[in-house]
C-alpha cells in the first residue's frame, strides 16, 4: 500500500456530506487518474460514503479525522483500508497495528516522531503542514528522523504541491483543493476530474524531469 501511495503522490482528502455524491466522485477521481481517497469523518454521511466508494475495487480508500479506535473500526468495517489521524493517539495507533490496519498518524513535533519510531512506523502524516512551517520544517525534521517518511497535509494546493513532492522524505501529499466543497455542492464532477487530471499531470511531469536528471548524472 505504501508503494502505491508513493506512486500516486497525491491523496485527495474528502469531506462529503451526501452519499449520493460517492459514486460520481469515485468516477471523477479514477477517471482523472487518481484512484485514491481519504474520506474524513467530518460529516454524518462519511461512513455511508465510504461504504459506497468501497464498491470500486481499484480505489485505494482510507478514512481520515479518526480520533479513537471505535471510529477506526467503524470505518474499516464500512470498507476503508487505511486510517489517517489528525494527531498521534497511541490507542488508535495500537488498535490499527494489532489488527494489521495501515495507519498514518498526524505528527507536528519531534515528540510525535519519537512516538512513531516507538511504534515502529515508517510513514506518518505531517499536519497541519503549511501552518507549522511547511517545507522548511519538514527539511529540519528529516535530518534527525531520516528513517521516517511523511504525508504533508493542510494547506497543500496546486501552487505548492511540487515544493513538497520534490523532497525525498515526502511519500505523497494529502489535499482537498481538487474536491472543494462548492464543487461537491454544485455536483460539478467534471471540474473535479479536470483538477485531478491537472494535479496528476504536475507530479508526472516532475517525476519525468527527475528521472531525466538522474539519467544524465548516471552518464
């Protein structure tokens, strides 16, 4: 799963308040070349949305804004395959690990990162990314915590996406700019798909350029 996340480079973070939007939204994500989603538990419809989106076998589906083991279990039972938390809750992390559920807890300090190492984690969320120093803070963290990789989330947009994905310590970025609430409320799935295509194009172009640079260096 981590390898697939690293390949996709982007995890759309969704707050969906209507189960009826689940199917068209999954179509837009997959159609745009990004078969991945983190459905946050910020709406009453969230578990129903997860259950509906889980019907798409090719969709890597996770749950976000998880605060305790009960929420994690409910989302996994609904069809989510990984758990993302805003902060580091040891009870939630322990439950996930005990049940072989991939979990990416939120971290924002060295203390959080020490906990991640204590639990044997390799990949954690970095949140709220822009508010706590963004790329500069990530570079500082990656020096003493080189064994950890990060999923920055919070304030990520098409404008700063590549600043994060260019860092070796970043596995992928989480972001909601492709699925803004006003687009969902308007049912504008065509625009959502266009934004997804645009985001995928950005990271694909970056990967191609990086590969070319490595080839030239190898020669």
